[in-house]
């Protein structure tokens, strides 16, 4: 074998080895890393939604409930309450959060100091009639479970995102996506407010119960639900705060 042939053979082997290494990286290692990264990101998102620290609710919200009554969130001072976003035509609200909210309601509705609140992210569509229909479907009593329309859409979204600290609301533009999932993509987390008008926790039960959530952590849903129920009981056991 000549010197030239030896050199060509050597570099050919090196090139083949490099191609093999690149193929291995692209076919095995990179997808694995990408998959783990996606799972970690999703897992962190689900876990991060459960707030441990609290913050005071700095602004009030005026709204109309499903009975057509004018109410405001500050009317609930002295009570322990759970608040969620929804809109009446959202298929995910009914399928993913409706059952969750009903379970919480059934557990604590007999305590006069407990309240549920659902605030519409689509006030232009969710009139009193739609709110009443949704409330009736969940067998909610207006005395202890409000479905609220706060009027102006932009102001409502601003309040939900910047005062209550829900994740950002996104308006869908694709007609097919709107038909399948509704006009808005919104946070399904459940926020707990104490007697002093402070947000003291947030639990993403619907996300943890989803197929993706179960894959990431099969025990996460039960853990979060137990934590949330325990926190509600703890707050209800505290002495009521006098309301002026």
C-alpha cells in the first residue's frame, strides 16, 4: 500500500467514524435530552403553580353574579374562598375544572365561612343567563358559589393576571382552534384566599390530573389535592376576622 493510499484510507475511516458518532447523537442522545428537557419544563410548570407564599389582594373587583346581583370580592372578607377562571362555552372548563370545583364545593359547602368564586374571562359572551346555566349545571348555590361577569374584558384580564396573579390569558385566532377549544386559553389553577383577603396558595389540580401530569408524576394529583384540602381546613379553623 502506497503512502497516498494509506492516507486516503485513514481519513476515510475517520470520516466514517465521525458520521457514526453524529448519527448516534442525532438519533439517540439528542431526542433523549430533548424529551427529558420537555418533561422537566412541564413538571416544573406544574409544581411551580402551587404557591406557598401569600400576598394581599390590593384591588377590589366589582361584578355581577349568576342571579344578576351586583357584588364585589371584598364582600368576602372574613371568609375563606377558592377562585378560578372560566368561561361558559369553554369545553375544558367543564371537563377539566368543573368536576374539580364541584368536589371542593361538596367538601366544604356546609361551612358558612367558605365560598367558591369563578370569574369569566369572556365577559362579552357570558351574560347572566349563561352564568346561570353554568351554575345550574354544577348545582351551585348562589349563596356560596358565585359565577361572575366583571364587565370590561381588558380590565377583567388585567385584574386576573396582575392582581390575582393567574397566568396570562391568550386569545386564540385560528377558527378551528376556537371551535375546538374556545376563544381563550387561560389558567386552570385554583387560588385560595384567606379571611384577611390574602392569596395564600395555588393548586393546578386539573393539570396534575391530566394524562401528561400523571406521566410526569403519578402521585402529584393526590398530593396536591390533599395539601389544598388540608390548607382550606386549617384556614376555616382559624378565628373569624371581624368585618367592618
